[in-house]
C-alpha cells in the first residue's frame, strides 16, 4: 500500500509538471529528428485520473541501458523489453526521465524526446553548442485497469462576489477509456460526474499589524548588521519599506524586503531604523531600533558589571531599612574548575547574607560571639579592646561603630554551601595543601554617622578549646585570612592556650590568637589536614569501556557526605562540592578519607558532559568488578552503590562510595582508585589498567546536535544565522554519505561538520550527527551507516557558497581502508582538497553538486526537512539514486569503507608493543598496510551500449562501488 501511495503521488506531480517538461513532448516544433519518423503523441494524461481506478496504477523501476556516447543517449522501450522481459506493461500511459544526478532535462537545459510508446532519446547534435547529453534513466507508468474518470475540471467562479459572503462552486468530469483501441460501446464509472462545494470570496481586508519589531544592535565599524520586521493582516503584507532616522532607504540599492542588511557599516549609519508594511487595507509601522557603531578597538560595554536587583516577595523578611531589595551579601571567593581547552562548564555560586550590624562604643572594650548555632554555645569570640578602631589615616576613632560580624558555622548545614574558596593554602615548599575548618567569619566596621570604613589595631580571636573535636589539633590551630586575589588562605597567626587564671565568666578553655584587620577579608579558624585523598574517575563513550574511547571535557563532581558518629563533622563548608574536568587520562578528585575505618567518610559522585548526565555502572543485583573498574577485595571495602541500588525508579547517574584510605602495606590497595593526598601525581598518571571508577554515555541509535537550535517539526523555530544547519527555511536540502564498516558488531559513526571555505564560518562548528550502523543480513561481519552531513551551498544570506568541512569518524578501533574512486577523483578535481591523513577518519570538503549513488552521496531537497531526510535515507539504504529500502545493502552505493576490530582483553596498545617489541610491531604495520593496498581497486567497468560487464582484474579486490558478495544475490527468491 505504501508503494502504491508513492506512485500515485509521483503521478500527481507529473500531471502538474507536464506542461513545462520537454521530456513529455513528442518533439519540439521545427526540430528534425535525424531522418527518424516523429513519435506519435502519448495518450493525454489530462484525460486519465488514475487515482479513481479500482486498483490504481504503478510506476516501473528505473531503467538505464545506454550511455550518452556517440550520437546521444537512447533508452528505447523495445530495448528495455528485450533486456527486462515482463518488467513493462503492454500499454504504459506515462514516462519519466531524469539524469543519474536526479535532475530534470529542463534543469540541465537539454532537448529530449520522450514517449510512453517508444521510450526516450537525447541527441547530442540537438544540444546547445559545447554541450552533450547527460546520462538518463527512465521509468513508465502502467495502469492496473482501463476505465477511469477524467480529471476534474477547474472549479467554477463563486456564485457570490462580495467579501465575507458565501456561495457555491461546481466542477465536472467525464468517464473515459484509457485503451488506445476502439472505445467500448458503453463506458461506466462509479461515482458522481458533478461535484459542488461552498465558497466565499475570502475575508474582508484587515489592516496590517506588526508581529516582529526590529531590535537594537551594536556593531564595530566595517561589520555587517541585519534588522528584521514582520507584519500580518488580510491579505498578508508583502511590501516593506525601511527608514533611517525617518528617511526612506533606497530599495534598489539595499535590496531589502522584511530584512534589511547593511554591510560594512560606518559611523554615519548610526541612528534609528524602523520599517513600514503596506497592503490595500492600510499601513503599519514598527517600533524604532537603535544602531550603535563603535570605532575599532572601542569597548562595546562597560567593564564594571551593572547592578541588577531582584525585588523580594512581600512575605520575605525585610532588613532594618524596610527595603524590598536585599543586596547585603558577603563577598564570595570561589575556585571553579574549567576545561583549559574551552567549552561550557556550569557552576552555581551561593552567597552568605551579611549579618545585620550592631552598634558598639569605640571607647569601650567589646566582645562579639562567633557562631551562634541554634541550641549550641558559640565556637569562639572576637575581643575588641577600647580604642582599637582606626580610620584609614591611623587616627583612633572613639565614636559609635556599626559592626557586622558574619560567622559561617560548620555545624549549620544551611550555610555550609556558601563557604568561600576551596580551603587550600600554599605551604613552605610551595605545594598547595588542604585545610580543615572550624569556622569562618567576615567583619565589616563602619563609622556610625558617615558609614566610612574602619580598620582595627590588635584584636583577639578566642576559640573554645572544647569545640576542637580532635585533641591533636589543639597544638596546630591557626588563624587564616582569604586572599581575594589568589583564592588561597594565608596564615595570620597561631592560636595558643590562654594564660592566667579564668574568671567566673570564663568557664571554658580558650585558644587565643591576635590579628589586625586592615581590609575586608574572610577569616578562618583552621588546621592543616592530612586526612585527605584523591579518587580516580574516568568517563567513556559507551559501556564497552574501551581505553581509546575515553571522553574529555566531562565535569566530574564529588560531594563529601556526613561522616560516621565520632568523626569530625564534615559539612560542605569544608567537605564541600569539588569538581574536576576530565583530560585524556581521566580526573582525580579530592575527598576526605580515613585509614582506620573504611566507612568513616563517604562521597557522592556525578558526571555531566555539556549538560548531559552520564550513567554510572550498576551495583545490583550484584557487583561486577570488571565493569565497575575496581578489583576485589578493595571494591567491597569501598561499598560501591549506584543511586538506583535500592530504588530502580531513581536515576542511574551517580554512585556513592566509602573513601577508604589505602593501606600502603596491602598490595590490593596500592593500585587505585583511592590515592593518598601526597600521591596526586601518581593518581593523574595512573595507567588505564589501574583501578578506577567509571561513567559512560548511554548509547543511542541516533544523535543530532545543531549549534543554532532548530526543531524540524516546527519550521518557525528556524533562525537566520551563518551557523544554521539549514540555511533556507523554504527549501531543505538533506545530504547523506554511505559508510561501509567491516567488523564484528554495529558501530556509532559521527559526522563533524565545520565551516570550510566561507570566511564567516571557516573552522566553526555547524553541528554533529551520530548514527549507528545497521547490519547487512547477507554479508558476514558487515554493516552500513547512512550518516547525515551539512550540505555545501549558500548560507542564509545567499551571498557566498561554503564547502562544508565534513569528517566521518566511526567509534571504536577502526581504520579507513578504501574510498570510492569516483568520489576521490571528483574531490581532487574540485579544489581545495581537505587533508585526509587521519587513517581513523574520512575528511572532505563536501561537494556542491548532488553526486548520486555512484559516488556514495545521497541528496534530496524538499519543503519538509523530515521528508527530505527520510527519502535520502531510503535511497542510501538501497544504494540507488531512485529506490527506497529499509534493508541495509552495505556494499552498494558506498562512499568509504572502514575496518573495525575489537581489541582483545589484556592486549597491549600499539605504543606499548612498539616499546617492548619494536621489530614485531613494525612487521605488523607492514602486513596491515599491504592488506589495505590489496583492498584498493578501480570500479567495475560497464559497457553501456551492450549492457555487458567488462572483464575484471584477476586479483580479488574490493572498492566501495563493487564487492563480491557471499550468499544469495539481492532480489533472488
């Protein structure tokens, strides 16, 4: 049923095009036919409505029995019947002809003759000077029955002519016989000969209105700028006028429509622009848009960020001023991971609210508590002696002081995520080592009347010794301040036990340190911590975990969770959220650990790639050490659990482990994935065979990414941009390349599409396409992939052609073994030629011409992008320029061949073999190169005049265009 529908659709298209297609004419008036008798006219297709037949009609397959050498291209019906007996009906009623590049004769400007009774011919002598006939293939339309209705006549004019009124229209048809023989005595058709319908002359005109206004633009002198507007109404406006500072712009000079493009802008073109749209119903005007033209080197924006305050909801508590805005926050200093090669990394920065100020008397001694978590005593206090407040000049300030001291308490989880920096400092050896915090505080002292900033002389920081959870820390406790320039903590002083006797108020033992506050810094009660480790994590393209398929640029994040009772509290203020971007050898993430109790500290690990969450290895129904990447018994000690371990409905994108510090005396724990803090270099340089934890991308059959977003189901989402995948929203051209893969499984094949020759897009990414290869059911260990790539051609501004730089890259251990010889010759004859020295990929500057199946390139143009792609994929599967199949014929119509193999478990990489056994490795290269040369051969040669195949070389060779098949031939029963 599907094929019949396609045939009828093609017939309808043929009916509509017949008046303009020269191939349907008997012969052109005044043209001689070289002595041949003129062909009689075909039965008028206007008389036949095959859609109304009982069983309809169908097209034959395409035939190509001649080559345009000698006098021309002759595709006679008698010859086709001789070679393909029974493939064409006795009396075909229509004929179609196209070139092998899928073009109509008028599109290539050639004179041809076509008749469903005789066939097709194109004479070289009738063509324009210097041109010869193209290579054509033809097909015939065969009716399945003989009595049809004629086509309906045109609808009569509407009986009512006033706008908005309704009337009726009629149309008629005749019952006719399609046979060329004498008509039957009586012809009867089922159905009505006359049809009526309601009609109207259309709605009354509606004044136009703007639906898209031009927007303000900023450009540097010499650049290009585009303004757009759009109006709607009844009828839809088609005339637009653009104005600059109120003056009408010349349409002939600027060639504008609803889009105004100004190239090479100058300062004189600064000002306001607006458009007008008009119809017979009226005129509408857009809002003005400002164009700013900057001189070369002039900054387009202020270097200082603009304040943007968000009004709080009415139910939120307000500060003492009653303001609906809240902008009192502690300055946040964060150390964030980024990929040095570029790319997007998403980070969330949380800030801590500044505590409301209290008034102090500068002439008296003052004490401010540090840490007032609910139900718990303060961790310490800040003691400010009388006369300690100073103006920046050094003058003692004795008036009223507004003091704001904000303390980040590690016992309060609500404020933990707002901790500044990453708690690292540089030691005497220049190494960056971690700290463990007991709290941080920020101070802000201002004069009570003027609000001028104040400094202090010597002040005391007193810390309650009872809040130090580990006795050994009492002798190591120090006071630190955060350097906002480096993000590192700098030592301010040492906290020592307070001397002298305690008064009644002082029932606690304090550690006391001194400092002077000269600037707004964050101060930290910390101790250097050696209870720190690194966790090794790698990310892979799929769950095969092949070493050569590791992913770079993945953001691995580790969250230190609450420790077991009896161990120092580990809120995120210091256990925190750490992120590292993977490189070619994975990533090492810092985490807290303990050597005595494996589960004392635990961590939660996730991975994302450009916003896509990667999947962790499963932990249920049982642990698989080979898949997780960690051998037993260390894996059991880590207590690995994926996030869906207890609830299968949860996401599979994270895992939790015990950060068990490795025992240096246990050989099972010296090979990762947990490394002591001092072994960072060992962690970063660990071979892929060492223990590590894993994430992987979930494999799908298809993946598409456009730099400029576009939904193919919603054509209004199209954006006019130089990097748009589809440059023309009225005509969508789909291009596919056919890739043959010889290997034991199916493989993902990617096309990477960059600007190739256009100066505005050269080297910039248009998009990516991933497609999984499909097995050929008749060939062993062979699959094929039809991979979409961005067609070459004009970009959206229709000014210059861009030859897209396309790279075809199969995933896995694959190497290119052959390229279609016709495609290779075409690319070499149409420079520039892309460098193609990567044996694991195929790179080309995509052809502008629609080459066809002989080259392994499939191109279809349609007003619907999905339909264009569907037709192209069907032809690519079939390996022809006109067929349609969902059965992969991997060795037919192929552009490039790759050979892929799975690396045996435990096999050394090539570079390892080159180090251990260089002679053997080089011999292996020679053998593989020799085998590759044996695979290259010229394409089959066909004698088009006779249809016979020329003799083939005696050596068994294959190319993408010809390959000896095993098993039964396609099409055989």
